[in-house]
C-alpha cells in the first residue's frame, strides 16, 4: 500500500510545470500539460480501487469518469510508449 501511495503522491509535483503550458520528457515519452493531466487522472482512477479494496470500502468510480477514460483512452495515451 505504501508503494502505491508514494507512486501517486510523489508524482504530483511533476505536473505543476506542465499545466503551465510546458512539455516534458516522461517515462512514457514527450507530454504536454493537457496530456499529462489526462494520463495522471487515468492512472489515479485505475489505482483508486486498490486502497479501497484493501480497506473494504466501496471502490466504485464515478460513471462519467469511467466513460471518459473508456471513450478517450487512445487519445489520452496517443504518441506515448
């Protein structure tokens, strides 16, 4: 659980500069702020169920978020490894 939390929390500062309009080389490739935020949102949503399941609480995600990820997954990760 600690590794998951560290993965999600420690990566957040990396996105601040990107959201100001910059681009950055990431482990997945060159990303813009918009794409980085979409990737981060998707990553957070995918991992959200892990701690919920561990704690025995409801792990259902917002249906609109799930629909957006499902419908735009190719666009979210376009051009990335």
